[in-house]
C-alpha cells in the first residue's frame, strides 16, 4: 500500500484552515460551531462545480477544485505565508478530505440524497458534478447503485460509467 500523506502539507493546511476559520468567525460569516460545516459544504460545492458536465469522475478535477478552494481561503495578508503552498495543500486536501473535514462523507451523502430526492431529470443526472463526487467518495454500494437505479428509471438502457474501476479501487484503498 502506497501512503501519499505529505506531513509538510498537512501542517501548512491545518494552519491555513485554522486561520481561515478564525477570520470567518471574526468577520461574522458563520458561528464558531458552524465553521467546519460551512467549509465542508463549500468544498463539496466547489468539487461539484468542477465535475459538472464531466463524463466520469477524474481525480485531477478534484485536485483542481481543491486548489481553487485553498486559493480562495487565502485572504489578504495570508498570501505571503500560504500562497506558495497552494498546490501541495490542494493535493493533500483532495487525497485526505475526511481528515480535514470530519463530517465530509456525512454532508456529501446528505447533499447527494437531497439531490436524488429532488427527482432530477436525465440531463441533470448526466451533468451533475455532485453525483460524480458522491460516486467517488461515498461507499460504492450506496451512491453508484442508487445512481444507476435512477438512470434506469429515467429510461437509460445501458450502464452509465460514472467512475473508472481503477480509480474507484484506488479511492477505496
């Protein structure tokens, strides 16, 4: 098993998240007890935006979304300290999201289930970035089976590839 945990990026990312949280609370963007949920949902939304319209889930899209998310967290006065580390922090965040956002899988599952409960059209399902993120991050039996069942219900007569098998296996490991 290959461990891709970057200790240096971990330390920088923890410091960046702590500073971003402090600033968000200080500026009244959210309460202290909501800040983790606020950031987690913002990350999920950013990933869904990057996966929107994609044929399949690709890890590079998630890394780009993480890079955009990290860059957005870096506010005024933080660029000197964190700006040069955006790339490696983004890779770390994309590879180990649940370490930094402990409620990530729960909130992603809730967002995914709300999307599925909204009775999306075939086109909405085919272009949904949230669906691709859920298929990649949630247990395979949950998201993939539910999505495939809904595709069949909407009249798709073939099994739509949402995540490449090799990528799915890597994510499970």
